[in-house]
């Protein structure tokens, strides 16, 4: 098959295209940017012209792009979209009804929501790893590399403290009542895993105040989601995640040295060494393999899905300590393949236990690694995708 792959700055591009080629497909890379707007007629016509000249069997992308779906619908070409992020506001475009779409969501609960609403051609597909790439890296790592990335506890990810991510700070000019109500919701949601109530808790009066603030959020004319969805997913859930990640790092930093890999150079927490960002391909597997414990603290807008970070940790042979996510239970056994916590306050004692029980920790690393590398590879996921076309 000839597959046109949208080549934008996404995690997994190299692993996915390598797997496509290993399966015998021809891959055409087409440069793309997430900033391309839905109504960019010039780009749309150029893309359609390219489709006509190259006649691919499928168009494939990480994430879903309505303008791509519109072009594929016009040309009668199937559009395969694998979504590994949440929220993903593009999923609420009316183009989701296009017959060309085959959309694969990493989050089972989100997938079921669309299926119950009557959408067709929506499938549940967890994320994956490329074991051969990671194995090559780890086999060839130097003694210096092992020393550089060795540590007790590590976390790779954003703290949502950068101005572009900290949308909650933009909610100025709201009433003290609204501010207190939102702060209370955030604190309550921090204590609950497996169910997110933020969107449902935004009452008409609260929404009226938010929409009158200096940061009104309204849906685009091409979308069917609500303002409640935007505030809950992009503002409040990020705030919950930011507070949870900061609190966990602060608690751990009181008795352990924690290695943090994040883009915000200003983050300074006692006991936490901020190393700056880490490259997904060149460096990240070294961190996961050489750290005794790797944290996954999921973005709270992810309903039930297993974040890509968790697969990467286990795929690198690392020990995974994660918050509770329901989809884990479909594939992995707690305390055998990974460990999860149900409250922030549990994290320090769990870390202390596994730092002092090396044999149990090593066994969990081996089990998680075996399951991921045997059953959750990009080649296997692609075979699942092509089996439903």
C-alpha cells in the first residue's frame, strides 16, 4: 500500500513510519503544521493536487485534522487518524461525520463516548513502542551515559507552569465567588481518580462569569463542543495536573533526590534537580532505564487512557509508578507489571518501599518490559488498524 503520512512535530513519527516500511508499505512524507487553519483554501488545494498526483491508498496522521479530513472526503481517500492526546478539540469538528475517517483513540472511555453518540468508524487503540530502536540504544549506551542518567526517582514532563500552559492564571476579572468555587472544584478533583466531574460542575452562573472575564472561551463555528468543555479540559484539568505534579515532586523532594526533565527552567523545588527538557528519541530511554523509579502523573483531561509516557517507560525497561488509569487494567497487572497510586499522599511511601526492595522492583521492571515489547509494538498496532479497513 502507498501511504501518505502527515509529517508534523509529533511524538512517534519515526517509529510509526519505520513500522509501516517494515510491513512492506510505501511511505510518502508530507510536511504539515498544526497551525494550518481549517479554512486555509490555498493549503487545501495544494494538498488535493498532491493527492491527485501521488494517488496514495491512505492518508495517515497522528492527531486528527479537520482540513485533512475535508480534503480526503472530497477525493474519496481514507483518512487514518491515531489520537494520543486529550483533550483534542478537533474531534468535535463536524468533519468527524465524514465517511473517509477511520479514527483510532488511545482512550477507551473517550472512544465509548463517541460510539454511544452514534459515531461510526471510531476505534479504541492504545499507544505502542518500538522495541528494536530502544534496545539498540540501551545496548550501546556508555558507562558515562549510565552514570549521567542514574537516579532514584525521575519525572519527564511539563509542570504546566509556563505562561502558554498556565491558562488558569488568565482568569482575571472574575468574582471572588467564582474564584473560590473553581479553587474548591480543583481541590476536590485532585482527590478523585477514575472520574472527572469538572465539566459537569460548571453551572450557568459560573459560566456566565467566566465568559465575561478577560479570558472568554467559546467554540469555533465549525465545532460542536461547548464552552464548558473548553474551560474544564484546557483550564481546570491543567490546573489540577499542575498542582498534583508540583505536590508530588515537593513531597518526594523532602526525603529523596528527584530528577526532573521539563521545559520550564524556572521550576525550583527543594530536593528536585531540574535538568531541562530531554529529547524523545535521543535521550529519554536512557532516563527511564537508568532511573530506579519513573513517575507517570497523567494529564487529568485524559479520561481512562494509558499515556504514551507509560508505554515508553515500560518499553525502556523502567519501573513505572503511575496514577490510576482504568485502561491499564485491560493489559497490565498492578504490582506485577507496574504500580499505581490512588492518592498523592501515598506516593512517598510507595517510592520508599520499592527503593528498598530491589528484587521486587526489578521483577516489576522485567514483567512490564516483557508485556510491552511482546504485545504493544507499532507493528502490532498497525496490523490492528489495517484489519478494520
